[in-house]
């Protein structure tokens, strides 16, 4: 049995008997006006954050969601995309698709705005997506890609980019680790399926996105997720895993690497109304400008007394230097 088969078996069982301790079923729910979520969806909220961000959903986007779970985020996406087939959910586990369909059927009478036809559930795999090239505006996955080993992670990211239109967005929520995890954890199929031992360091996470061709990476949240302690996991010291919410944009990767926004800003407070760094960045006096990490490092290295560059907040809400 492969590690992916082990993961699918685990989630097939979780579809029939929800597991409160699996992933982050206790994550707080988005409260949206007129959204009434069935209890069964909440019990099957197998994610480690959220991938539903209204600013990704302007106009009439086509959304592809990978790993349907109980249908919570499918319903939330449908809240913003109220038309037939606007949201596509792909999952290789038939039991999970059936449970998700039941939950969506329960949601329909509770939500006057919702029609079951808004969500198209399909048998499919993140490693071979059943969509045409450039046919989705948003691709989202919540605590799925961290299950993959490195070769399959690269393949899943390449598939996500393949089906995205130019400038489309891949929205991810995954655990990341402070350092490479010990081999005995990384090779544990059950811990990997439970989103504990497949986490990779943040820098490597960004590297994989850039290798797949995503030129802009925005961090929208970073928060504590789980602690791997010595007694239960055989590590030398407690390791804090964190969950990150990331938007990776299908833009060309610049020659000097992707533009990664981690919530850093630059503030000019000199005597002139503006400051031009000569590299395409013009700062208006006293107005913070969101800058990518590359630009932040370049500006900080200038050592100017009239230019302040902040540290990462791990929260970026759009706009910026690039």
C-alpha cells in the first residue's frame, strides 16, 4: 500500500465517522450574513485555516477546490459564486464525495440563496486534474498538499498552475515546520495523512511554488498549528508547526526570484514629498508601502535615517511594490 492509499483510506473512514482531532476541526468558522452551515460540515472541517478570501472572488470566477472534505469551503465559495458549476470540487475518495454531497443537500434548504447545482463534485486527483489548461480562475487546497512527498508535491503544484489562467490564484493553507522533520516522522504514513509529518520549512515551501512557476507569493496568515513533543514523536525538543495561508499568483517568476510578500512595509519620512529608489519603487512621504521581501532587504541595506522598513507581520492584504 502506498502512502497516498493510506491517506485515502484514512479519509474514507473519516467521511463515515468524523474525527474531531483530525486536522483542525475546531478552527473558527467564517460568519457570513445568510450562511447557515449544517453541523455535519463543521464536524468534517478537515483543514488548517481558510482558503476563502472575498478579494479573490470578484467578478464571476471559476473555482476549483481540491480535496472536498465535508464541503464547508465549497459552500463558502458558492456563497460568493452563485451560478451553476461555478465551484468544482475534486476528490479521489468516493466515500468523501458522497458525504460531501449529503452535506451540500442539507445546506440547500437552510440557505435560500444556495442551489446544489452551484457545486460540481468530480472524481479526480490533485496529481492529474480533470480540467482543461487555463480553465480556472482560483484553485484552492486546504491541508492537502502537505500530505504529498516532494515529487508528488511538485506534480500537484504543476497541475494547479496548468489549469489556472494567467494571473489566476492558487490559494493554499498548509502546516509548515521550523526545520526539516526527522526521517522517522517523514516516513510515517499515518502521521503524514494526519497532516503532521509532511510539513516542510517555509523557505522550501516558497521554493516549490517558484519552481512551479508562481511569480508572486502573498502570506495572508501564519499561526500556531501543532506541537510535536519529544514524548509522543521522538524529537529532541518540542517543534512548533505553524499553519500558513498563502496566495500564489500565476505570474512569471522574475529573474531574481519570486516576489514574496510577508507583511513588510517601507515608510519614507524625508524632506521631499516622494522618494524614488531608482528601481521602480516610489514612496510617498508618511504613507506605508507594502513591499516584497526582496525590496525590503534592498531598502533596509541603504541604511537611510529617513526610511523605515518594518519586519514581517505574516499578513499581507494586497497591493504593494510589484
